[in-house]
């Protein structure tokens, strides 16, 4: 089972006619790393990502855990 507090690097794509702007107003405390015209790249807990999915606000593409990201990009 996934730890609900584990931090993921993920891409969020709005669903159901939503927009990036609407995702930015959701009070989940997302750490936005990059804003694109059609998506956001964020660092967020599994619980935050799950809530976005549960509410049908975004398609979530989990890229890696933050720990793995740091390990892969630490020079």
C-alpha cells in the first residue's frame, strides 16, 4: 500500500472541461513546480493526488517519488 504522506512528482491535466487556473484554486496546498498551458507539474502527497482523482478534477500522471527524483538528479 502506498504511504499517503509520500511526496510524488506528477503531472496534472485538468479533466471534465476544467482548466489549469481552476486546479490552482483547489485548496490542497500543491507545490507547483511548472505551469504549462494544459497541465501542471507538482510535488504533492499521495493523499493530495488521490483527492484530485477522487473529485474528478485532474488526470494524475505520477512520474516518481521525490526521493527517487532527487536520487536520479543529484550530481
